[in-house]
């Protein structure tokens, strides 16, 4: 796993944990103090993780073709 994948995963986990804690009336992780900030972070991390892990850009589509040609994905 590369460094950026680990960072995205951690950011996503922190954002969702904070949102869940906030929704259940518990004290969120002190890194994010406001409920709105937690929701924004969750949204950004979700879109970021989705975008990075899918072949939606022209570059991503060409990478997918290379992987298919080399039988690295189905």
C-alpha cells in the first residue's frame, strides 16, 4: 500500500468517526471541534477516496487499459 492510500484511509476514518460520535451526542476527536467541519471532512474524504480509487479520468482510463493488457485486472 502506498503512502497516499494510507493517508486517505486515515482521513476518511477520522472524518466518519467524528461524524458518528457527533451524531450520537458523544465528544468528537479533538482534532475536529465543530460538527460542520466533521461533515465537510467526511464529504471531502469520501469524494477523494472514491476519485482516487476509480478510473474516471483520461489518465485513469489509460492506466486501466494497460493493466488489462498485462492481465493484472479483469
